[in-house]
């Protein structure tokens, strides 16, 4: 989603070469890149498994840094730099930083941090038993990578102003831009149209990858601790969990009263429109909840935790309701379920975010401004070559 939003913005102001590491490049991706007027170079890395994976994890813990390094990939990126001779390199993830760090003396680098070590810190805080030690080590490695490398970079990009503040505290000398994801396709791209009462006025819905640990935790938290409080006053209240690859722990929630686990659906927008309230009871993770880009255009009222709303322009009682305890979250859901006018008001304000803040046009404006500043500082013309 992030690169689908950023790459068209980049291609508007520069000649673009994409160097990617992946098992394969789907044909539709290659065609899309050509439509952008860009070129793509591919390093076909197979999935890392077994002893090699554990060896990399051990190195991460020993060095106190979560950045990867593989010799064959280093040669691939070095060859790309030699062939393209870019004037600027945009690294899509900090995990790639060690491949290009030696270039910074002669070539401007910008790194896109699409999250912070705060997510690993939350995993550690919520873990128990031996897993708590493992999560502590992961957090320290993530934070160590930020502290060690971010201060070496002249330019950083983050997905939110909150993440930008995190990195400004670590590296006050760096120039940092907060550029959100835009809505580039997806369930709600067509917009919501006029507000209508939901077909299922007692239904609450949560969507997302149901195999992703923060989503699994959120689904269990809501189904087991919050939904019973709602049903004590409104027994007809129902929870619908929609998303790919639900783990057994999520599938087991369907045995609870009023809980439906549907898994993947072909039309996510239609599923969201059916419900009265969209919930985001997140307690883990960091970055931004990209699933909300499918929700904003539909004009659906949102109830979230502070963690779920983190990094987004979500303001309590303005365009959503935010609650952090089970009791507060249940009260917020009940309030929206029982007040149709609030459903309409909160939904309309959420839709404004899609039209004004997270629009592709706004992302293109921000990318153009950031690249213009970087290219000017590097004494390059706006038509300069650069790589991703």
C-alpha cells in the first residue's frame, strides 16, 4: 500500500529505477511499473528459513541491531548503483540501510521508516514468561538499530507526525518529513455516498490480517472482555471479524455468543457498510493502521484505542471515539450504537480524512516538496535520476 501510493508521486518529478528483493515480481506489478514510466530490477531471493533464519536472528541480538545484511544482496545493490548512477536513493525500509550506508558520503540517502521501535516495546510490555525475554531482546535490537543508524542519515521520511517526533528526538540534525499513505485503490476508493442507516444496526466489525499478532490480540481482547459488557445492555449486539488467514485462536472466538469469524471476503467495502460501528481495539504494534484507509471513505463511525489511532489524524469526539479500558470501550460502542446522529456525524468527519488528509493528491504534494528540497540541496535538477 505504501509504495503503491508513493511511487506514482515520485515518478511525477524524477526518472525512477526500482531495485527490489523478492521471490518474484508478479506480471501485474511489472506492467504497473511500466505505466509509471519507471524500470525495475529484481533480485530473486528465496524465503529465509531454518538455520539461516535463526543465524540472522542470533546476529541481530548479538549486535543489538535489527538491520539485515547478505553478501549477494549487497552485490545486487552495488551493481544497480553502478548501472544507474543515481543522484538520490530512497530506501523503502530501514532494513536495507546497511547495503547503502557507505554511499552517504557521495550520494544523498533518504530512508522511509514506516514504524518505530515502539511496537516492539509494546510487545515486550504485554508478553509473559520466557516470551517476555525474547520480546525484550527484539525491542532492544530495534531501538539499537534506530539509535545507531538514524543519526547518520541526512534525510528521513515517516508515515506520521508522531513517528517523526520519535526520530527528531533521536537525530535532531536530520531533515525529517511526515508523509502518510494515500488511498490508492482499496475497499473504499469509490467513496461512501450519502449516509444510510446500516443494514445490521447492532453489528460491530473489525477487519485486518487475522494472523497478525496485534490483530489477533485485538480480536481476543474485544470478544472476550469488551463484547460481554456491551451485550449485558444490548444482548443483540454482534461482532464480525473479517480478514485473511485467521489463526486457530481467532477461529475459536466464533464459539462465543454473538461472534462471527468470516475470514477473507472479496468485497471488503460491502462488509464494512453492513455494520453500524467499525472497531479498532489495538493494544500492540506501531506505525499506522492502514486498514482504516478502507474505512475512512465509507463514512463509518470508528471506535479505537489510543494505540489503534496512533499516527493518524484521529481526534477523540471529533472524528472518532477513543477508549483504552474495556469498560470505556464498551461505553463508547454503546453510545454510538444507540445514537444514530452520532453515527452520521462521526462517519462524516472520518470521510473528510479520506478526502483531505489521506488523498493521493495530498501525498503527491508532500512527496514533490520533499524531493524538491533534497534535490536542491544536492545541486540536482528536478529531472535527476534516482533509485528506490
